[in-house]
């Protein structure tokens, strides 16, 4: 199946997402 | 008691695997507790957002004092040689000068969670060990004799960690670590 691949910059963007707060 | 597995919340980005974050610290003086007893589960998570929520509240590894370790392993794998996922495995070891641990640990963790190693099921987990003279990163994989995999892991580590060019990387099988009783 498809692997869930995320690069560093995407992961860092998620850090600032309202969902993370 | 068995814990229910974590699940991504609505709108969150699921990770390829669920992970658990562990902490251990060796107290000064005589060792009266085993490695296993020192190991404390901090949190388990299933999504990118859950990871950040926990990670942002933890002390950065470079700011920990004494003889401390963070372990980030796939859910279901205990950060111990004895675990069935680890018993034929080994680890890449990277010794860091003081001051680099927090940045390098974050880069390693993001590469692992983001599936940047491209070695299928091989990655078990990562450890950062805070010591007096130096700090140590380790990335554990399942199959120590699989040189294609271990080379690929080394190449990705070099790329994602952005280490000084003179950094030494050493591969050690867990069997050898047990034999020479080296646990940092």
C-alpha cells in the first residue's frame, strides 16, 4: 500500500497548525 | 494493562506507524532498579499533530541533566534488545559534541516519523542519550546482517542530520552490545 511520507518542512508546518495546539 | 492504540483525531495527518515516547534516567549511586524498571512511557501517538502536542511539552534533550535517554519506538516495540523486533537487529551510533543533541534529535525524529528512510519495516526506533562528555544518537533496525538496508539507513542519516563532516558513525549489532555489556 501507499506509505505516508512527510518531509521535514511539511512536518514543521504542522507544528503551527491550530490542531496541534 | 493493555492500552487502547492511539488514533488520529479529525483532520489530523496520520503517521505510517503509531509511536511511543519513553524516558529513562540513571540515578546516581548504586543501581537498584533494572533498565526495564527505569523506562517510563511518556506518550503514544498516531498523527503528526499528536506528536507535536507531546513533543512541544517535553524538555529538549540538550536541556536534560545527568544520565538521561529519550526513546522513540514504533508502538508495540519496547526499546530493549530483548524485544522480538530487536533481537536480530542493530543500531547506527552517532556521537555528538555537546550542544548538538536537540537539533540532531529533532532532525532524526522527523525523518523517522516522515518515513524518509525508505527501508520498509526495518526501522524500530531511535534513542538520544545524554551523557557527561558527549551525547549519542542511535537508530535501531530489525535486521543487522542486511547490509543493503543498513547502508541505506546510514546514507539517509547523513543527509537528514546535516552533521559536521568529521562525525564518526558506527554500526553495532545488539548481539555485540550484549556481549561487551555496552549500554552507554
